[in-house]
C-alpha cells in the first residue's frame, strides 16, 4: 500500500509539472550571420542589370593641353579593383579606392600607365561630394606624377557593405620630364569588389545605426575601414 501510494504521488507530481514546462518559451536560435546572398544590396543588382560591370572596358575620353602648342584627346581605362568601406569620421565620410589606368593618347599615339589612389569626401550622408587623387605615370611621353581634383556623385546611398558607384568630373595636372600638362574628363567608376559577396546581410547592415547623429546608414567600429 505504501509503495502504491508513493508511485501515485510521483505520477501526480510529473503530470502537474508537464504543463509548466510546456509554457516556457523556446530559446530563440542565434541568427545565421554567416549566410549572405551573392549580391548583398539592390545597388549591386541594379548595377548588374544596367551592365555597369562593363564600365572598365569602356574608355573615358580626356581632353589634354599643356606646354606644347597642340591639344590632344586621350582614351583611358581606369580600373578600380576595390574600394575600402566608408570611413565615418566626425564631419565627412571618406572612401579610399586604389586604381590602375592604361591611357592611349591619340594623334600621335602614345601609351601611358598610371597607378595611384582616389579619395572620396562626402559631407555625412550626402551623395554629392569631392574627390582628390594622386598617381604615378609612366609612358612614351615622360614619367612623373599626377594630382587630381574633382566633383563626384554617388548614384545610390552608401552603407558599410557597399562601395561607391560614382559619376565624376575630374581635373588633373601631370608633371613629367617632358613638361607639365593638364586634362579634364567625365568618368564613371565602379570598383570591382561591388560584385563580391559578404558575410553580412544587407538588411542587417542597414539596420545597424551609426554612433554619430545624422548618419543612420553608416556605422563605426571594428567592421568599418576593413571592405566587403
């Protein structure tokens, strides 16, 4: 009788405890931060559908003048392999993009090669900004240095997992052993790392606020200044 009473008491306790366990909410699983689509943002999707990835194959046209009495037309193919992610500092937003640029001067034909970097400066979240660039140049009409200054417009808003897709008007001055010259051009720049994947979801990236007032799309921290 005592054993039967003990077994009955144990069953009663177990039955009473079962609903309490059922009411406890399940612990949510941590989000899978490593899963990401091949194209992180709709900016990349738009770029693909408009064929902007072919931009490095389409030459920019530069108008050049200098110490020589004759002006020249120059075709250039600037290739930006990557752009560092937006560097959000107090004040402007900075983006650095190294580049290589083959050039062909027309009539008479001269081949040149430039290598350097471009720095974009955007006032906070504004799409219109400025750029400065510096490069070295090697070619049949002299070797030396290049400095550039211009206005630029980022086609779509920036955040930490995208790179700038820009339209720019650039004025350059070149110094070589053959003399100084200047040129002006209108160029479209699409860094090639725009088409790489990332370990971050675009929705997660946009949802993360900046620690600085007035810029909700850019963040600061270990991930910034690091590139997708």
